[in-house]
């Protein structure tokens, strides 16, 4: 539609002006005032900002906006880095080293050899000690990640460097010279505007019965931007008052539950084929900074879904429409908000008698070590063996397709 076309053009312009700019979101709401508040807190003594809050509240969106503003104010085209999904990437094998390499590559524009985490800490400290750098660490959940990427000293990088860190946990900043900015929920008017933009492609709700029911939906979202975005997209597909009232009633039943339960209404609206693809993406295809590997995994998954007659092209388009996934324009890989990813993984973990998918090596090993392995588990392990074999041999199959 017209909004999508405008965003595509905007992304291209941003990349031409400064390739370091990050695309923020389709409908920024109350963003400029929050960016101003964050930047005002930076002074000569405090050069680290912790942007904290619950998942889905808009921490990453705000960090991107602050990052872009600082790039523009200081006309920065180098000596800067935006490390996304630090928590998820660090869980992978040598994940911290991968992040350290990306940080050095972003700043210097070349590869730097790092042997291990400690070697990376030493190189970062040595290279950055006399430099002015701008670094964003997105979604940090442990102080060890912070120590490995910006150093263990009280503030972080030396000199006039600026470090922006997003996290759900304020305790990771203990002992550091920093300022904490706590991201608050949107107020009702802001929430209604964001919901309307996703549901009706306009900043105000319609004046008919949809407008009245929209206010009821917004009150349940609790001012959480992610919920408003997902709910707006979900209700944009409904035309009859019966569909609106039925789904609104479901939301009312879930409104006292956590964000995952409220978001699950969009998952429940999918058919079985689309649910399978969504859970595969949430469990296996999100995370990592090796873009080529992630792209290959996506291509292999597409082949497997097609072989299973799941119609993946149509399914993925619907998942995008419902804001359950997105596609990275530059690398053509799957992206997913961490709250939605965790919601999908929670669905799998609650499956009985055993989960249908395993993505954590420790959990998989624990299942294998249990006695009385059921036939259901054997079927699951057979699927995992097939997936591993497929991933290993898919390149050859693809070349003979």
C-alpha cells in the first residue's frame, strides 16, 4: 500500500544519506519528545545511557531514534556501531566473540582477528582508548555481556564516547557511571493513534462502531506499542461487528495475563499450516549475526516447507501482515520481536506430552538422558535428525532442484 511504498523510499534515502542510519518503524508515536529526554541526560560526566523497560515497550525503537539523531547531529559516518539482539547472539557458540568482531568491524571497516573473549576485551580496550565512538548495545540481559563489549570500568569506553544500552534488567548497570531512562507506556490518546494507524491506515479511528470498539481494544493493550501494533494489524482483517466483538471478548479474558498471552490471539487466528511455519521461525530461524548463514537457513526452510505443502510464500506474507515476523531488507533474513519469539517458544514448551521442537542444546541433551523415552519423543528426534541431515545436504539438493 501507500504507507509501505513510503517506507521503502525512506529506507533507500536514509541509506544514501548515511548507510549507518537505522530504520526505526512505520508509525513513530511520541518518539521525538522521548529522544530529546534521553539526549538531555548526556553530559560531560555521564556517557552511558541505560534504556530500560519491559519487553515490547519500545526500548529498541527509542535506541534507534537516539542513535540516528546523534549520527545526524555530529555528522558521524564512522566510529559507530549498533549491535542488535545481544542477548540472543551471545547464547550461540562463541557468540560474544562474534559480537566483539562485529563491533570492531563496524568501527574500523575491516576484520580484526580475535582468538577468544578475553582477547577481544583487550583489543577493544586498546583500540578504543583514545577514540570517540558511538555504540548501541541492544537487548543486554547480563553484566558479563556489558563487560565483554564495553569494558568493566565504571563508565565504559573512555574519552567522549557514548554508549547506549537497552535492557529489561537495571541491575546489569550496577557499579557503572550511567543514567537510566525508564521507558513508560503510551497514554490513551497516543495508543489510540498507533492502533488506528495499523488498523485503518490513518491516525484516528473511524467514526462508526469500529471507532467505539477500537477504544475498548486500546484500553486492553495497556499502552504497550508492540501489543497495539499486533492488535491493530489483527483487527484490520475483520469487517463484521461479530468478528470484532468475538476477538475483543477474547482479549478481555486475557487482559490480566502477561504480554505473551495477549499476543497469542494473533497466533490463534492462524491456520495450522501457518502456525507450523511461525513456530519453526521462532524456534530455529531467529538470531545470529552471520547473515549468510541465516539466509541459507531461511532458503533451506523454504524448501522444506514447500516439500511439506505448507505454501510458505503465502504464509510468510500473512505473518508479515500480522506483524508476527518481518524480513530484513538488506540481508533477506527473518526478523522477530523478542516478545513474539518468546511467545512462540512458550507455546512449544507447553506442548504435551513433549515439545515438538528443541532449539536449546542443553534441553535436548536432558531429554535424551531421561529414561523411558516415549514413542512421541522418538518421532521428535527423528524429525530433528531429518532437519540436521537436510541442513547439511540442502545445498546439494538445491543445486539439482
